[in-house]
């Protein structure tokens, strides 16, 4: 309708990168998917994955909800997967890191951790 003011919808914001959360899935729900994937490849790393996920499960605010579990969330998928990527790099397992990036990266513009991965030789350009 002409003349009606537009309602501005505020996107939730990640507390780490301060970017809008465009994929509202919390680290705990992402971790379930990563754990299923990792369990098929390196099950010995699952306990460390839980530790790394707890580091990112801040739950400082409750107003923004995960679309899967409906719990409050404040960390974006990009920041969580970057955290897990940085940890997986320490394994020096090229196949594992490349597989993770292929399945879980949220660096869609390839300007952040995917670019770093390419520069570090983990991903072929």
C-alpha cells in the first residue's frame, strides 16, 4: 500500500564479528552436523570438538533464536566454522581440512578463512 511506512526488520548480530546473522543456526546445532561428519573420518577428535564448541557457545543473549533448536544464539555460523577450521588446521590433515571446508564453510565470498586456507595450501585455488 502506498504511503504506508515500511517495517524495518533488524537482523540479529554476531557478538564476535558484529555482522548480521544470515544463517541463524547456533554453534550447538552446527556441532551436531560437524560431529556426524567428523565421526566418520576422525572419531578420536570428537571429544575435542565438544570442547571447541563449548568455547563458542556463549549464550549471552536470548532474543535471537536458532531456527533448529530455538535456543538463544549470539555467534554466527561463519565465526563458529572459522573457529573449528582453525583447530582442524592444527591436525595437519590436509584431507580432513579440505573436507571440512567443502562441507561446512560459510565464507561464501572467499575473503576470510577460505582465502587463508588457499594461501596456506589447504585448498587448491
